[in-house]
C-alpha cells in the first residue's frame, strides 16, 4: 500500500497495525518496519519504478500484539463484536480484529483526528473465526 500510494502521489498516511513483533518464517528480521521497507524495496525493484522507501517512511505499530501472535485479546473481541453489530463485517481474532482494536484505540486516544477519512483494509481471515470459536465464546453471537 505504501508503494502504491507513493507511486500514485497519494498523500494518505498509511498506518500498519501488526499482529506480530517479527515477520517471516526464518525470523531474519526482528523489526517489522525494517521488513516492510525491505519488501517495499523488493517490489519497487521488481516493478522497475523510480521510487524509494526507507524504514523512516514506514508507520507500523506492534502495540496491539499484547501476549503474542494468535493470542486473542479482550480489545480484539470487543472490536469484532462492535464491527459485526454496527457494520455487518466479520473480523478475525488474529489479524483484522487486532487491527480494528488498534484503530479504535487510536481514535479514542485522539491519535487520529475526529472527522478524519479512514480506509480500513480488511485482509481476510474469515476461516480463523472457526479455528478460534472457543475464544469467541463457542459462537459468533454479537447480539
């Protein structure tokens, strides 16, 4: 998203909320921002476009990982229920639920301005609802 926004001249702030503190099976990179910048550079090279992205360009937080990757949090569950009830959108408890919990927290704590235009990228994860049914109370009841 950062590469696309930069290439198209879109001045939107791209904020990532990571569900993990490290990226990659090999754990070759302990810093999520560094890994995102590395992947962005690889994409830029593959596309052959005149663009650069550095670690300082990457806005990403691991503040909502809490106990770790795949560990469901109360805030995540609250976000899943709120979004399902208000918008009819199903979030998963590993990725999109934690990202939405982070977005809600940033709005509550005024890190995102009131009235700001926000686009939340839902990256999927629906099958995880079934794998985490016990964490979700055995049902996906949002009433």
